[in-house]
């Protein structure tokens, strides 16, 4: 546990990505199994605890620390791990910290008072940075600047293997990854993972640079499709088993039995999960009624039917067709659908165009009339490559919608922003009243954050715990992708991906937009 905590402290204090990879590679090389495997699982979000969550940690600490002191400290620090690490009132140098694997085993086995006592003993035996690492271990809220891709890059550096080869088997491996490390260290052959048993990393696109990219790209070499407003999914269908994965590899099969129960044939398919009857997509707000639910209720299955609009095919049966050109994979997908008629899947249509100007006009018309997010542009000869390869797939999103809104409330951020009021609630006029339409916490520079924080502190009129209500004087130009009717919001409108586009220091609040003008954005 001590080596694990020391690694995490070094990672959080290191800015350079290359240096982080070096630190992680060295740790994986010199740390024995199974501790290194469990560390890898923590870094990649593959480890969870059923018996202990963040609430349990707070419960343990509040039994020994004044609740008001804890609340004020948490509000000021903004990070649960740091708060617990600094407030825990006991320390015993004579008690050694157990190994990481022992800690994980005990946290998964113990319950009730035994679990409480064990957590107390770990906090007491640990130094502040070791207590902080314990909280990060349990909650998974790392914020240490290490992504799953960074961890896999360290594995590649450790072994000399190509990172794509690691990607191919990653989702078929389980913590603490003994078989993976044995292969990386040359102790066994590469593990064989059936295509029907695992998620396969998705191929992603890059935003198009209209000024540079269109000058060097020949439209005759590219296909175009609509950028559908759903969530990216992968359907892995074998002869006896079917699974549906999110773009990050989470198994969401139980939440969408209508997809799983009606899929026919054997393949690995890439597409967009949408909600709507008869393959007619409804707004993303309707899809949200089905998202983040572990199990779908009969009422939701009926009211919000889902389907997959297919983009691509990775495996045709057991045959890996990812090395083939997109045009060939598309033909194989169409043939597969013809052999296996589907009730909950169709194919995303190709948009015909001859020039980038023509496609731009089509994109604008689709955004205005159908609410499409934009278009995807894909090279016809592109293989299916995990990650975000350069020059093969592009996304050309529609221009963002803009609204002038009034700052209503502000709240402290977390982590590096814990000392600043960086989370903002904004609204528009409804008659003589201002009603909230959304929240945003990005879109401004560090210097602008300091200016906003100072403004909030000098214009606060009331406090509600960590939230400050401010004078209704400051206007934000807010960018967002779309707006939908929502009964859950006081204004009746919900914004998709709102962000601060500009701070209108010059604009009086009386000239901000109204709820009536917002209705023109509703899809």
C-alpha cells in the first residue's frame, strides 16, 4: 500500500505526460504481482468495491471529527481525499501498512463494524498522502492526470509490445492481469480472446479544420454520414451470447434488453444508440430517460424504444475485417443485414456530395431542419484502427447555438479549482423573473476564472451551504449544442453541452435573452 501511495503522490505532482509514463513503467517493472495488477486496475477504472463507498469513508471520519469542521474543510479543500487525509486525528507509526492486494481483499470481504474498524486502522497507520491514496483507491475519483491510454502506453514501454496489440486483448483481461503481465514479459504466448467475448476499442474521429483540412482533402476519397445525436455503442453478437458496450467498454446489456433480445446473427458492430419509434430518432433528452439505468422498466421499454443506427462492422462472424477498407466493410455490413434482417438495427445512410461546399450546405440544412449534430467524413480506404488516427475520420459539427444568459449562482470547484468559484448557474428572463436554464464550468481561461471568482465574492447576496447567490448583473454568452423541452427544469428547457463562450462584462443584464427567444432553439 505504501508503494502504491508513493506512486500516486509522484503522479499527481508531475505535469509531464512522458514523465508520468516513466514513473508508471518503473513501478510496474519493480512491483510484484498482484499489487501491480491492482494498481493498473485502479488507474484504468476497472476496480470497484461493493462494501465500501465514499459515504462509508465519510461515516468513519465523522465518528471522530466535528461535522461542521468537516463540512467547512471539505467546502474549502474541495477534494474528499485531501479533506480526510488532513482531518483524521490519529496516527500510529508502529502499525505497518499492509500490501495493496491485502487492503483490496479485506475491503471486499469485511462488513459492518469489522469494515469500520479496518478503515480506521488504515487511516491511523497511514501518513497524509497514504490516507489520500486510500480514498482515491476506494472512490476511483483519481484526478491525477493518468488516462487509460497513458497506462496502456506504460505497458507498451514496459514490454516493447505495440500498444494496438495490448488494446486487442485488454477488455478480455481481468484484474490483477497475471496473464497479461506474463505475456508482456515473455513468459507465455499472447492470450487468445474470442471476438464474441470482449469489447474492441473504437475508432474515433478528429474535428475538421475548415481552413486547413479541406484544402488538402479530396472529397472524392470520402464518405459522409450524419452525426446522429445518441450514444456510441458496440454490439458484440456471438452464436450463444450478445453484449452491448458503451464507447468506454462498459457492459450496458441489462439496460437495453430490447436490443439484446432482438439481435440476430454473429458479428461485432459499431453504431449509435438512438431512441424513437420506427427508426425515427427523437431528441437526446428522450434517450436520457433510458440512460444511467441498470435495468429498464417495462414502462420505459414501451415509452422509449431504442434502436442502433449502424456505422461499421469489425467482425463478420469470427472473421476480423478491421484491416479491410471502409468501402469493403460497408459492403460486408450491408450483406450481413440482408442475411440477418433486424428489427432494432438499421444502417446509417451515406450522404451523396461532390464538393465540400455542397456538403457544408447539406450540413447546415440538416442542423436547421432535422436538428442533426453535423456530419462525419470518413476516408473510403480507411482500415478500422483503434484510437484516433490522423487523416482518416473527421467530424464536422454544426455551429454552436448562442444565448446571452445571466449569472445566478456560483459554487466552488473541485481539485485544482477548489479555491475558486468556478461552477456557474445561469438563466434568462421570464417576464420580470430570471429562471435557470443550465450550468457550466468550462469555456474560460485561468485569468478569466480569477476575475470571475473575485466578482462572485464581491457580489454575493446569500449563501446556501457551498452555493452563493449573486447579484443578477453579469451576462455570459453561453454556447450549447441543442435545447429540449424538460419538465425537470424550472424554465422547462434543458441545454445540451452548455459552456461559457464569452463573458459579457459590457452587456447590462436587462438586455439578456428571454425564455421566449429560447424556444426557437428547441429541437
